[in-house]
C-alpha cells in the first residue's frame, strides 16, 4: 500500500520517461522547484527502486519502468476501487417488500404505481407458496415483510397472509387507503397485529377525494382508522405533502394525534415512475413555513418528516441538483438499501431490488420466488450485480472515472430510480451527486 503521491510518482516511470523527465513532471504537478522535485524523486528511487523499478543500465534512463509496467495511471490509482467494495451486507435480508397485487380502488394523482397493469389472479403467488416462503424468512431472521401494492386489501387472502406472517415472528407492515370493515380489523387484532398504516392526506373531504381521485376517500379512511383502533391495533398515518395540502399539515397532525394516531409520517411529493404533475410540488415559501413549524412547534416523538435534507437541498440549488462540489454536507443523501437490507417481490413472484423499481418499464429481475428460495435469491449473481454494481456498467458516465466510486457503492450512494428519472438510465450517477450532470426537471 502506497500513499497516493508516491503511487503517482512511481507510475510516471512508464518505460519512456527518464529520471529527468519524471523530475520535470513532479516539479510542475506539485508546484515545487526543480531541486526539491529532484530530491523527492531521488528519495522515491532510494526507497522503492530495487523492489518496484527496473534498472535500464543507462545513466540518463535509470529506473525507467515499474515491475510490471503500468499502462494506464488510472489502473494504479483506482486499483482498490474496482475490487468488490467492502459492504456490511447481512447474510440474509432484514426486510422484504411483497407487492401482493397492483390493483387499487383509488386513482391517486401522485401514485408512483400509476395503476400499473396487474398479472392475472392465477399468476399471483399462491397462499401455500407464501406460507413456505414465510417459514424460510422466519428461519433466516427476516424482521419485516412490507405488504404493498396497489392496495393490499384488494388481495382476498390478505388476512390469512398477515396471520401467517405473524406466526413466523415477522411483523407484517401494511399500508392502506381501503375501507377495512370492523370484522376484518378484529381478526387482525386478535391475531396480534400491533400496528397498521393508513394514508391520510387531508381532513378536508374535497382535498382528500381530489388527491385520491375518488369519492368518499376520506370517509373510508376514517372508518378504517376507527375499525383498527376499536380492535386494539395502533394506527400510524402517512401523508404525501403536496401543494394542495401543505398549508394544513400542522392542523392535520394535531387533529390526528388528538384522535389517537400513534405516529404521523410526512412524505414529500417526489417525481416518480408513475403519475406526475409539477403542480403538486409545494413552493419554497410553503416549505419554509413547514420547516419552521417542524423545527419549533411539532412533537418529533410523534411526527416524522422524511427526506428533509433532500428537500432543503433541492430548494436551495438549481433544478434537480442536490449538491455542490465544494461543500461536504452536500454529499449527504439518503443511502439506498435496495439489495443491501432487503428486496421486493412482484405479485407473480419475480424479485427486483426495491418497491419503486418494480414499476420500471422493464424492472431488473434478480430472482423468482416461484421456484427459488429467499436465501437463494439473496446471494444470487443477479442480485449482487445490481446491489454492488461494477464500474464498467457505468461506462460513459461520471461514475466511470470517479475516484469515490468504491466508497459510494459501499454506502449505497446511488438511487436507481432517481438515475432513471434524471437520465433514463439505471446505471447512471445519482442526480443529487455533485459530479452528476445538471437535471432540468425538479425531482423532489
């Protein structure tokens, strides 16, 4: 292992340059006078010459090349970056997202699923297969299965699936906008379901029904909340923050907490692979007021505003750009956990990296739980190719020559969905990276 400066100087001995040539380059690159540069190069030869350099036996060309020669300086400087990055990836997933069905009775204007066409019921993973997979997940130590959609309660066996999940010691995370009847909530309560998430965007029926693009949405959600609370199941809510409801968020949260909601999650509206309208983005003035309330007046033990830094950076900088080269804080962005903590399963059993990537026009498939086990998918070459992508997949992008490629890959610094939205390419820089090309569209 060498210090970068030492590696750089040694790599200058390419079989063409002589010692004097190397001294000239070092003098120029390190802004040193020639005597200082000559002294540094001399010490390098003294320290490493016999071990790393070949003697040409010519006075003016002594120590002319590395053993073996370095054809490309980058191959030396990036050597460790191209090795598999050291990632604290668990031996089995912590969580799995299962899109039970893509069907939904709502037509939400901001839906990232966009009412995507579902496979036929006959192609859904059968309950018996799900029970076998859940047994394996329990043995592997999977903590959570997130039942998603579409609308999970559009799957007739949702109660049986949730109960089977609980029986394996796994928490079934369910988020719904459906009207769930009391007898269904009572069955789940008796089975030990501790918590359910209900999506509520507004306590104004006009706003809620407009965002859901369906009549009676608010009354259905109220009925669902009442049903689960009466069944002894705690309820948390998720609110998509848009221009249509951002002004009422403080009063909405106060009302929900007073009503008995355990936690209120606020999710900023973001461009997605599904439906989109720029009019749904709240203005910077509206966000400034919400941030002020969140910082000073809300109970953070009960309220969680997601992606705060991402929203703030997106508002402060040019469209789509989440960072600037000179500020270390600007490198901070949410780490991608897809393929590192868990993965997603489509209704027919195909596995992909994450829930949102499942709605890509051609989602990358990393396995199929119809005939493969959870552990088999988790360690498959297809999974690792996506979770820990090699540099050559990013050929022609800023990532292909970035010296931070390895560390960025290790910490999950790139989001496939954001990359696709920004550049229509999965293997592309995260648009919130300071070295990524500018994006002309707002992303969050």
